[in-house]
C-alpha cells in the first residue's frame, strides 16, 4: 500500500474570529520585545511558540506595528506558507500539545 501526502490540506471553514493578542497569550505564546535600538526605529513586539525546547518547530506572529484592528497573523516559522486563522490555530495548538504530552509519557 502506498500513501501520498500533499503539502497543504484545504479545510473548508468559516473565517472565525480574528487572532487577538489575548488569544495568543491564552494559548501560551511568548511575547518578544524588540527595542528601539534593535528595530532601528520604533520598538515593537511579536509572539512565538516553540513546541520543543530544541526550537525544531515554532509558530511566529506578525509584528505589533503590522497589526490592524487587533487582528494578528500566525504562521509556521519554518514555512510562511502555512498560516492560521483563530479556529485552526486553537485546534492545532490543542492537538500539538496533546501529541507532545503523549510522546513525553
């Protein structure tokens, strides 16, 4: 039996609520501050979530100075073509946390 996996999977769903800063905090994302000096201008911040302590698989948000109407974007750090809306982000985070908990048992 041969299995073929496609790179992307299309999921039909409603757009859902925007990804808010509050949702990122509730899901356990870490806020990363970028100083005025580091930014070369106006300071900003963004959020990250590392699924392992080795940083092998991570999620990253857009920068705070790019956010419109408290609607953040989140993508896989290693592949910006994989991004989420609030519904898929919440589901994905829950599944990944469950998988990691089971594999560490």
